């Protein structure tokens, strides 16, 4: 079997774009992959994929390690940067999809087997509209009671940075109190800080909001200084999570070795390869840390994450978007639905998704500005 072509797809997903690749072979087997589509950068992903697809064409798609090594090492000056690793991750996911279809086996089995039949998930993207206690409560209740999520994540901090004043802290507390009143105390609540706080500000926030039984505090500070992150982790009485922006195991090893968090959050769409994420999970396991993969992405990423999570012994939970654009199912056909707070691990060959390239071309992504995730004041957009 030989790779004959690689095609890229930038798809409109409302406030952002999705980025997919399709790898074709001479036996008619195709595979689909997805790369993390950062704000305004899908054009760069597209150009990078086009510039590097010659590493795939003519190669055996089952020889993933050789292909991945060339992708991440041969561009010497730009070796294994985040952009290249994201594209390499998309190609790698597509090659696993091909391998599964070729062998007639699900990807989780090719990755070494599973220890979970179902993957627990939490909802992201549920908090939309006005930033008021009433609106937060309404959407939280909907995500739990109508969609079946056992846990929710939100960023309730508006455009606030560094530290919160007493009034700002009360404002955030009112939002969380409304959510707790709406969903009760058996539902997990995670807080995403997007690296906005100082060391002192992060600790103050954690201390003030501890009473709401926080499932984890995500990226309370930037992770560039792992010692500061570790210091925050040691001083707060709730689990700390980080890792969505890490794209290699050199950085992840430093996070794990310094015990900079309790939960690591690698993203399969920017980490270079699924096996590298497996290595990250193993490193975390060796220091009694858990894994909660980052996944605010499309259906291909969810599929790859579910297959990966099936074999992670120290799995905590998987992120899942509770909302999608209306045309999502036209592009990625799948059965990855949330039931009783979890997604069932599939037995279908490959990833278990069907990619419809013609539908993807019907919704071309337009260039997004650099404020596609945050507005100009720094507040998280809620489209």
C-alpha cells in the first residue's frame, strides 16, 4: 500500500475554523486527521501541510514512525515547533485511521488495547450568552439534565487579569453559586483561567472559590515557568490542570518532574503523534498524576481522543464540546454521543468516523482575526 495524495480542508465553524487532512492510498483506503486550529492560523496550517506532504506521498501509510520522524525532525530550522507538530498530529491521526481500516480493527486495539469501555466526559462550550447568574444556571442545567454531562467547565473571569478585586471575586462567586444551585453538588465544576493570573492572584482565586467544590483549576498561571505553576499547585486546595498548549514530551517531562500540576491535559491535535501522547500519559502515571485530554475540537479529534483514552490507565476525564455548528454532522459522521456522562469506545475499524470531503468544501473557512477566542478586552467570547 502506498500514499498517493494528501488533501487539506479548512472548514467554517462559526467563531473559528476547523482544519482537516485526508490521506489517500493506492488501495482506495483513506484516513482523516485533524489539527488544532488556533485563532487565525488555519491558513498557516494549510500552507505547512502542503509544504510537508511530500514526506507522505509514495510512502507506506503503515510505517507511521518513519513518516512522523521525517515530519518532526527533517525541517531542521523549524524542528518540531507547534505548527509542524500540529500538522504532524493531523497526518498521524489519518494514518492510524488507515491502519485500522486496513487491518479491520479499531484504533484503540492497534494502540495496545483498552482498559476502559466508556470514556467519561465533561462539557465545554455550554455557557453562552449573557454573563449573568440566571443565564449560567439555565445553560448549566440544560447541559446536565438534557445532554447528560456529569461535569462542566467554564471561564467565568470575563476580561479580568492578574488578580481579582473583592467586587470581581463576588461577581464570579455569584455565577458559581447559581450553577451549584442549578445542578447540585454531584456535578463537577472545573474553572479555566487561561493562564491569566499572577501567582498570588491564582492562589487568592482558588482560596475564595474553594467552597464550590472545584473539580480542577485549569491554567491558573502561564506554564512557561513550571516552578511558579508548581508553587500554585502546592498552595491551593483543589487539583490544578495544565498542558493543552504543550506539544512535546520535553516540556511535559519538566511539568511532570516538577509536579507542576495534578492533571496533565495533552491535546492529540497538536502533540505530533498519538504515541507521544501515550508516552506523556505514562510519564504522568509514574508520578501518580492523571490525564484529562484537551479536546474543544471537532469530531475527528474526539474520535482519536476516545481511542487513545481507552488505553490510558490514569485517565481522569475527557473534554467534549456540548455545542456544535449545524453542519458538523454533514462533514464528520460518527456515533460518539454522550450517554450517562460518557462516550462508548467503538469497535468499528479505524477511528469509526466517516469524512465527507464534498460537504467540507461546501463550508469553506474564512480568515479569522486574532481575537477569535477572546475579544479585544480579553474576555472569552461566548458566541
